[in-house]
């Protein structure tokens, strides 16, 4: 039974952090969320596994790119942000393992809920803090 999110997940300009390559990554995350949210059956092993595999690859590449950007721009809160990324990686690995071993539909829903939460709180909260628009005017010793 599917009682999940009927909404369509789409990228919007309000999600932009103002860095093209990182926006592109975040767009991909939104398409992954939409892929999950559009599934009739979140217990469907091949489809959900495919999304989970894409997510693992995505986090590896995206976090590396994002942290590189933060280093290059002397972002002051890099270490804490890296810790949040590490937690995300662990959480995805755990969900992936639980999906293989556990009650698939339940874990599929948990994964979707987690990613929506990540988009709302991490991308639109934490990531926005390194946005160049937002950092304009910040004291920037070089
Ligand atoms: Fe981030």
C-alpha cells in the first residue's frame, strides 16, 4: 500500500546556492527524490536499489565538490559541515543495508522521508550559508 507523498518534487530557483556546479548536483538530488516519490511501490527492490546506488555515488561526488568549494572560498564552518556530510553518508549506507535485509516498503518510505528532510534542512539551510550572495559583506581575510 502506498500512502506517500503525492507532490511532485521539482527544482526551484529558491533552491539555488548561487554556484552552478553545486546547483546542478542539488538538482540531481531533487530528481532522485522525485523518482522515489513517484513510485507506486516503495518496496520495489530493483527500482529503490537503483536510487540507493545512485545516492551513494551522488553523495561521494557531490560532497567532495562542495567541500572543495568551501575550502577554496575559506568557508569558516567547513569542519562542522563535513561532519554533517559524514552523518549523511552513514545514514544512506545504513538505509541501503536495511533495505537489503529488512522490510522493504518501510525502509523505502524512510529513505524518501529522510531525503526530503535533507533537502529542506541541509540543502536549504546549511548549504545556503556558503552561498556567495549570502556571504557578501562578510569579513574575508586573505
Ligand atoms: Fe552540504
